[in-house]
């Protein structure tokens, strides 16, 4: 009787004694074994899928079809099936010939059967890793919209954004993408890059709000050796790194005014100078910017330069928030489910009807990023093959005016205390509040809290631990 | 002895060597050296696996002697093989 989840072994040897011994040995260890004295019959059965094969063990010297010929024929239609060759001829030439023909391993007779077992186990592991790798590659290379990898959406607003990205992809005009945090502005930027004639060049992204101003300048423009304390060597900046490609400046609305002036000059003259150098260098990178802010209002407040605003706002692309793309919620959820199930080796098949309904009704203020985080969490914590409502964020998210946690008034986004709590608890709740308010954007949260990302990660991990203990 | 082989499997292996010995003698008589090489090669590859290193060693020698068509050596080796199989059979546990 075949075991359901056992690996399948094919053994080929015209030595009946060895064939029986090996078949018995591996069956006792839970393998499904198909045994043959004739390699041609084994080949026919494998090719026609009459039998399944995870590993083949074959003698080298066989009547009718040799082990080497068997390998060559198998490789015509299966390039990855591990084949272990056995032989009493222990010459180097034969070993090399076997490996070059595509054998996975080469073992000498008389056999040390436990050693053969190790070789089989390794071959099966390799097979599994190769299959997983292939699945992951196929998944991430799936082209979903306009031939773009992993770009999911059918809503009118989303399609409009991507189609506009396509139209401007090969032009040199400045593009600025507007959209809420987590709405997919980088997806649009990548679409502009991938659909245009710069697709073979680099795509370099930086979040302008995540890096302190003094560091941001050196990141963007690079520096010469000795330009400042700590500059022990020269470094090229992101403008140069993105030459012949695209430089994506996310959260451009957070750029400090002095840097805005420098950026404006770069966009006008298409030249940069590394810090501490006099040499000007041409840049060929196309610059795409993005922001969640209303730049017009920022200009009125004096936080953003008007001349830079006009320079950037040649082709504005608006990425709608997820609540305006309701028909994309399920396709996105299914995509993330597949992705995280693969990455976490989880046997999750889909969502229950109730879960699908919950997904469509939640407000997703953190947009696609929040949705992705929620699905990842659901896949990791799900107790069955289908993600259910209990695996998803609660319905209290739905009501804006409701306080969903003690101490938080979500409608006014103000952190207020309604009962006494310990300093530690208050700390944790405040971090969680800011994190959620920023749509689970870690960089933005760290900046607002005035801590570095490492500290934030540590604190978020503590929060997860508390939540898991609560779930348990 | 290989830990993979059970005594009953060893008994079966040794029992089948009888027909090998018969084939070897006939092949020597008819000067069918390719068959002698084939049987010798098979014994070389299997004997030790079943816990009978002497059978592997004799198999190697039979194969080499057959390639050289050394009749005298082959006669002696076939007799040695017969003796080795009898000896191993006698050494097997009585319960098998």
C-alpha cells in the first residue's frame, strides 16, 4: 500500500538480489518504491507518469539501456529529478562522466546501504528545495496587469493610475505620485520604470522622511574622501547610482527646505556635485517623486518651495486609497495569501465566506500595506486551512467614532487617557496607536516617535509577543 | 556486516549463488568469457553489501581473470567461491 505523503523512489538494477534488498530496505523506512531490472521500462513509466519519482537509484551497467543512457533520456524531459548511479567500476573517468551526464550522486558497489540512504535523503531535500524555489519564482514572476509583476487591481482608479504610468513611462517629464501612506505609490513608480525604456537600468528608492537631513544629503549626492569627519573614503550618491535608471524619492513632502533647493537645481541642470568636491557630474537618472501630503497646502504654509512644486508637478498621478478600490481588496488579499503561504510553508487554501465579507467591509486606513500586514498575520496565526474572521482585524475598526482601545479616541486621532495604566502599558499603547495611524509604516512611525528603527522593531516585537500570549 | 541486511536475506542471497557457480563452470567450459566477466562483476558489487566480503573479493578476481582469459586461475577461483558460500551458509544462525 502506498503511503500518502511518502517520497517515491525508483530503483533500477539487473542484480535481483540487490534490487530486492534495496526495495525492502527503503520500504521499511516509509518510501514508496518502484523497482525495475530494465531501465527502459522505468523510463517509459516515469515519462508517462504511470509512477511518480522523487529520486532514482540506478545501476550504471545494465543490459539494453545503460545507467548513463537512462540519465540522458530522463534529462530530455526532466532536468531536476535526482538520479543516483551505482557501480562497481570506481574510476574517476566514470564518475566524471556520470556527473556530467546529470547524475546527482555516484556511489560505489559493494554498497554501504545506510550511506545510500543518506544520499537519497539529501536528494529528496534538494528536490523539495528546488520545487519550492520554482514555485516561489513562478509566483513572483506572475504578470498581472499590463505585464507587470505582482501589480494587482481592476478598479477604475487603480487602472487609471497604471495606464497613465504606462503613457509617461518613456518620456522624460517629471512625475509626482500622490496618495495616502500605504496606497501603493512605489508600485506606480516601479510601473513607470518597468514599462519604459529604462527598465534595464537600476530602480533606486529612498524614503526622504526616514533619514535625517544631514545624512540624506550625503546619501543623495555622495561625498569625497575627507569631506567631513568619518568620510574615510569617497561614496557615490543615489543620483549617480540610478544613472540610466530611475531614482524614486518617496515622501518628498518631508524634504527640508535647504535640500529642496538643491533638488530643484539638480532637476533644472541635470548635474550634481558630491559633497566636498568641485567636479560637476551629469546625471541621467529619471526622478520620480511621491508624497502623501497636499503639496499645494504645504506651499501655502511655507513648508514646500513653490518653484520646486511646479517643477515636479508636470505629470501628477493619483493613487487612490484602498477604500476607493473596494473591488481590488479580494484579489489583493488572495495574492498576499498565496505569497505568505509560500513564504511560511503554510497549507492555507483560502478564505472563508465570512472572512471575505470582513475583508471587504474593513476601512483599511493603512491601505494596501495594512491589508498586506493583516493577511501575513492571518496566514501565520491561522489554525486551519482557511483564514476565518477571527484571524482578521476586528469589526471595531469599522466605526470611526468608536474608541477601539482604552485610551484612544480614533475619530480625532488623539491619544487620550481614560483610565490609570502603568507607564509601560501606556508606552506600548502609544506606540501601537502611532503605528496604526501611520498605516503600519515603520519608518514614519520611528521618525514621529523620535526613535531609531531598531528600537521600534524591538518594541513592536514586544507588542506582538503580548498579543500572541493574549490569543493563547 | 551491513546493518541493513537481515539473516533471511543473507540466506536467500547465498542460496542463489549455487546457480551462479553452475553458470560459472559452464561458461568456463564453453569459454564464454563475457558471461564470466558479467557474473564476476555482479558478485564483486553485491557480496560485501550482504555481509560477505570474501564473495566480493572473489568476484573481482573472477572478473579480472576472465578479462585475461586465464583458465587456470578461473578454475581455482570458482572452487574458492564454492567453498566460501558453503562456509558462510554454515555460519548463518540456525534459526534462519
